C-alpha cells in the first residue's frame, strides 16, 4: 500500500513538472514574439494617429471640414461599427468624412502605413478548421483543413521570402484550435494583419468561385449560412460579442479591412483566372465571421477556391496549385502593403 | 501537402544537451551521440577548397581549426550576445546533432533542449531562435533539471552538473525548479584547463604546448586525491620531444574546483526548509563531463562531511545523462502541450 501512494505521488509530481515546463516555455515563446518583433504599436493605435495626422493636414491645406454636430455624451459613447463619419480627436470641433479622408489618401498617393511612416510587421495567417473539424470534404476525400494548412504554410514561406520575417500561423499542424483561441493568438503576437484561409463549398452548383470577406453585417442569406458554418466551434458568448462590438468603434479598421480584402480578392481572381477562365469573381463582401470579430487590425477571410467543383478538387490535390494560390495570396498582401510583389509573377 | 494519418502520427522525439564543451543527443529512434561543441567556417575560399566543406562541426572542426573561424558558442554557459557567429554556431550544432539522429522524411521533430542554467536565464530567446529553425516544436529546460528528470530524482535531491563553462546546481522539490533553486558558478572544466596550463607553464617554461593539448591531458588523466599510476606526457623542448611528469599539476588543477563546489552545495542546502535538509544531504548527484574526474564524488563527500552526513554519487553516464533526461521529458510531455508550442 505505501508503494501505491509513493507511486501516485511521483506521478503527480511528474505531471506537475511537465505542466511547469510547458508553461515556462509558453511564456518564453510569447516573450520571444515580443522581443523578436520589437513590438510595434498595434495598427488600431496607428489608425488613431492617422486620424490625427489627417486632421492636421486638412487644417494646414485649408480643406473644407464639416463641423461635428453637437451630441450628448450618451450619443458619443454609443458604439458604432460602420459609419460615414470619423471624429478627429486632435480637433474637437471638427470632423471629416470618410470620402474626404479617402480623397486625401488618394491625393497623397501613399497607403496608410507609409503615410504614417509605419510598417506592417506582424502578419498572422489562420489556416481554417483543423483537428476534428475537417471543414468541407471533397468527393475524393480531401479535407478543407489539410488544404488550408498547406496553403498557409506555403504562404508563410513565400511572405518570408518577400521580406516579411514576422509571419505567424494560428496552427502549425493538424490541431483543433477554437476560433476564440485563434483571435487570442493573433492578439498575443500583436498582429498587424490577419488573413484567414478557407475553401468554399457550394453543394447545389458546380461553379468555382473566389470571394473574400471582412467583418460586418450582411443581409445575404448564403453569406450568413457560410458565416454560420465557419463560426462553428466559437467560444464567444453573446456578452463577449457585445463587448467586442462596443470596442469596434474603429471605422478605419473596417475601411482598412475592406482595402485588404479587395487586394486579396483581386490578386486571387486575376491570377486564378489565367489558369481557369471559368472561375467566378464573387467579389469582396461583409460577413459576420467570428474569427474576424475580435481583432482591431485589418482582418479578412478568403474563400480561396471551391471544393465542391470536381475539376477544382483535382487541382487542389496538386502541390503546384496550392503553391500558386499561396503565391497569389502573398501578392495580395504585398500589394496591400504597397511593396510590390507583382514582378515575381511575371 | 496532404498528410495521411500515418505521417501525422510520425513524430521523432529528441533530447539535446547543449553544453559548453560537448553537446549530446538522444532520440526516440535509439540514437545516443555526443560531439564537441565546436563549429568552424573556412577562413577563406582557399581553406574551403582544401577542406571541401563550408562548415565543420565537432572534432572535425577542432582538427582543422587553423583554417577555420572557430566558435565555441556557449562559452561560460551562455550564447555571446551580439556575436552573430555564436547563434549561427548553435544552429549548426543542432543541425548536426539532428542529422546524427537520421529522422525520416516527413517526420515531425519534437525536441527538449537542456542548456546551462545561466543560458536559460540570459538568452533563452536566442536559444529558441537557434533551435526552432530545425524542429517543429521545442521546449528548453536547464541541464541539471533534465538530468534529475532522467534519473527520476524529482524531489529531495540536488543535482550538481559539472560542465566546462559552468557548474550548475539545482535543488529538486517535486516541481519545476525556480531561479532560487538553481545556482551557477564558473569554476568548472575551463577553469581547470587554465589552472593546469599555468601550472605546466611554471614548471616547464621551455616546453611548447597549447591550451588544446592541456585540455586533452585533463580529459585523459584528471583525478583528485591520490592514484597509483604515473602520469607522463611528451612535450617538445627546443624542438626535441621530452617526457614530463605532470601528475601533481593535474591533481592540483582538478582539486582547484572542489572548494567552490563544496561552498555552494552547503549554501544551497542551508537555504532549504530544515525539515528537508537531511534528505537532500543524502542525495547529492553529480553529472556532466566534470564528474568524470576520478575520485571527485568521494572527495566531495569527504569535504562535505564537516557540514553533515552527505552522500555524493555520480550518474551512470554523465556525458549523456542530460540528453537522456531531455528525451524522457519530450516523450512524457502530453501531445497537447507540443501542439500548443
């Protein structure tokens, strides 16, 4: 009997030690991200700075600015996801419309990050599904989770080749990762850009189409169904949802996400249509994907292809095709950051 | 790539002991190897052409050291910050060790790396960077801790890992040791080399020898207290080979590390809860290359007898004990922890 208790104590000690080693290394790894990347401020904070700079520039250039209508304090605190107006904190009595900001941005010929002299440093790639969550399954048995993981790996390698060393993946292998954990991971590495990779499944139609989403409400029934599918396994409760929505007073995040989505969609479609003329461009859309919800930085979800299309399924089984898609995504990211990777595809 | 189930489950576990003087690997496919922790790059293209390799590791690097920019990356137990070559050298050592284990294509590599305790404190990130390039998932632990884990001494013991750059002390309490449970001193193997070098220089001022030769003498003949055999080596004097008796110098150099080790052991034991001090005194375990000095366990036990009833033993295979413990940790680690890292 004493042996039994001694053995049990040893097992307990061992288990505690293993957990201790794991937790210590997790801390080191996270600290590693902090140090390696020299932690820039998150883009959301930069966006605020952008607003300030724009306001100053507007004042200096004597552009017409619209006074802010007087509001009660309650109204000011009301969270807004998407609005046509941005309050510019540097100039408390003035505001500027999104259209004006866009005009300014176009005039300056500079993207947001360049205008502020800021770099995008930390890119997070999210390979959709994983573990027990297979995602869509093709007729030949190929699973969406494997395709997304492989493309994510190739994309990471490609981005690093293009000079973006700080690329992270929410999962590096076939692990089940909750959507909330993916968001938490992106936050922990202070992501500046977030791209979630998925493969579409359209059971009632044999078409192959590409579409890219950024977070926002949608009235499209099919899009809502798709969001429902991809949001399975989310650990968010309604309270979390409201809290996050309340934080999403950043119109700029939505605007940047839209730009980012457009760049991804353009690169994916233009390049893919060279190989397959029948492929459809379903464009950029808003959809309430939970994985895009919790982040304050430009974040999009790309449905890079259609697994329900038999010809496309066969293509997706080839390493070459998956590599091509990864390169198109890299081009989309690179173009969004305006550093130009197009030459590599000539 | 679409992995099939078999490939997914195929994982090769490594335990690596990244030491100042020697690095060792034990892997789940049965590999048990150690190498000298030296890495060298040819000084110029002529050297590269003569050697026929762009980088040399271990004994090979030492043999060609005159043609190489030679690195011993964990000098005094830490990666030298700001010296790019040191981090590159660690990468090369890891790459070489992994090659020795011959992983199969497509296998996932999960590694636990034991490093000197100070290195874990000072440049854990540099070590992670250097190692993570070659493995899929990685954990870093202190060397004395991995030795303790390997021999199942998880509580009420003290591990004394006598390495080249450092002597690491670690008290085990049945949990992962904190910084207070560990201490590092620098009177280790390299210190013995320096002592021996200066003693020989004093005794044989006309003889020609270098530090590498002195290190080899130490590794071949080291002892403390008394031995019966004579220790004679051949050293050139004015170009003529000459036999020298170096027994006394070897003993004096080796015994020079005893007082600081004794002092640190007693100091660390005195910090422990008095209720557990007796058990720890009976469980002092030596590891690392320095524990191969003949008679060192007995010598320490005698020196410590002034401070209580100490029992000092040595692990069965000091050169591989750290790597073996790290491998055991890797294999015992639940897969969910590996996935999270």
